[in-house]
């Protein structure tokens, strides 16, 4: 998402009204009405247009594989936050599943579409018995959340997972900004250097996975490790010196395959937090392989912990410290993050 920098607050996804999917009018005849409705949300421009091309090739197979059991509805995004609105409208109209087709950005927006005003859309409109399942066909640049499950960017394998219909309840991260605005993430939220690198990498998407390296190099320009104060599980504040990056994981990977939060589990009911302190540029050069294989937790200036909630702020109150989630720029510190355990059903 190409987002403008919003000073001192968490960026709030757009809530404008989306076009109506009108699932009811799409159901023709008694046979169609007896099938479940699956809405596929596609970002046709994802991965430099590859997502749209792959979807066109996949659709005939997907319809033949799912067509006997499900009504297949496709909806294309046209810009930032559109997937949020499509998802909310689909859930309100009774969709049995909403499947994100694309990368982590599209999945991120679809997840945010499952919520409204701090609550699941299902509960607001239809009561607690309503269930809309989340699905994923990973076709993005990074597809980092899929890596937690060992999935590849294989649309046919993803179709088989959806066809089997097996789902599991997963956790979702819940972020509150300084202005009280709500935001949700499914994979990793991070702060300071890594968040700044993620912001800059979004300007290099045409380079594929190389965009993460280019973003990191640009983020290092003028970077300074800073003291942050952190509150864990509503306990007392603690100051952490010279923080380079802080990563809050529901999933394990970010940045195109970096296993930054190796102990994270989307079904654990907890978030895993990794804090990197006093890293220099040469540490990333010589220890980059550790960040990719998850062995960086053995470093003396890396701390990992499991928790339910975390608040982070700058000690002296100065400076704009970047915050992002699932690779999307949100704004700047302060922020509070907590876990919503088992709040979404997810095709596995």
C-alpha cells in the first residue's frame, strides 16, 4: 500500500463504502442457492502484475475444482483499502469464505475487513453464530505468512486446501494507535529500523524480492538506535537501551523470507516479541544468515519473549519511530498491541 506518512499516529485503513457484491442476485436456481458462497479478493497488480496473470490461468481450474460445491465469486481490488471494503461487504451479505489472492498486503487488508469498530463484522451484523472463513492463495512478492505453514506460491496446492474445507482457528494481532484508532495484523508488526526498511521497500516493488534489500540499505541512512520504554502484559514500564528493531510475531517470517520471530505460532494464543539492541550495519552484513534461519535468538543482544500485550513508546518523546504491520506502514510510536486468540477461522 502506498501510504502517506501520518505524523504521530497509527494509519487507519479507509472505511468508505464499497460496491455491493450482491451475492443473493448471483445465486441462480435452487442448486446454486444450496452451495456455499466463496468470495475471492484479487489484487491484479500484485507482484508487478503477476497475481492478475496467474489468477486468469487459475480460474478455469478453480471453477472446475470447486464449482460443484461452491459459488465462486471474484472481486478485483482497484486501490489501497479496497480489499477491506470488499471483505466487509461480503461478510455482511453472508459469504461463507473470503479468500485473499495475492501477497501479504492483500491478506492484510482482507483480515482488516473482518473487523469493524473493534469487533468482528460477523458479530455486529449477524450475531456470534455467524462464521466466515478466511482463505489464502499466496501469489505475492513475499508471501511471508504462507511460509509459517510451509506453503509455496502454488495456486493449485492452495485450491486443494480450500476444496478440502479444513479450517483452524487462528489468532490476530490488534493494534491501538495514539489516537485510539484500531488496526489488525495476521503476520508481523514491527518498529524502528525494520519498519522503516519496509516503508522504503514498498517503493522498490518492481525489483521483486530485491526490494527488501534496497529498502534496508536506504533505511540505514541516518539511522540511530534509540532507547524505548516497553510495557508487557500491563506490568511496569521498562527501558530498553539502543533498540534497533522490535518485532511482534503472530507468524514467523517477514521481509521476503526472514525468520525474524522463529517461535511464533498463529494458534498459540500469544504473540512472540523479538527485540534487537545495538545492532550496527556490519552486524546485519555478517549475521544476515542468522536472521533468515532464525538462529539470531542466540545472540546476546537479542531478546525473545511470549506475551499477550505490549505497549511501546519513545523514552524522551522525540523522533518519529516507524511502525508497520504485515509490511504496511501504519505511522509512528506510541502504540499498544494485544492478541485476539482464535478469532478467525482459516483454511489450512
